[in-house]
C-alpha cells in the first residue's frame, strides 16, 4: 500500500511501515511541511496515497467532504484521551 505521513507523525512510523513492505512518503520528503491541508490532500490524491495524520481537521466533513477524502485516514493519538478517565480529587 502507498502512504503519505503528515508532519505530525514521527519518522519511526515511516520506517515501521517501510519495514512491512509499504511504499511510504512523508510531507518532509516532498517539501510539503507547513502546507495547507488541502494541498497535502491534493498531493495524496494525485499520487494515489493514503494520508496518515493526527490532524483533526482531516476528519471534519464540513471542510473535507467524504468524496474528497477517500484517501485520508486520521490516526488517533494514544495521548488523545490522556486524563479523560482520571478520577477527580
């Protein structure tokens, strides 16, 4: 499978996926860091790559309708719910 990793994922994720036999490009590899989200998504669609990102904006269907995000996956950060289940003192 072909992936593009967004700038909020560490290079170790790219290496892990490459080790599993996937074709992985990163926004850094292609000079897309700090580009607007639509430009990153357009690059993914043009290359036929699935975007892996922690960016919540990509999951907003008002900004990126389902039709335009067929190559987009937002990975959930393990820290996203940190403290959510902590008991109050």
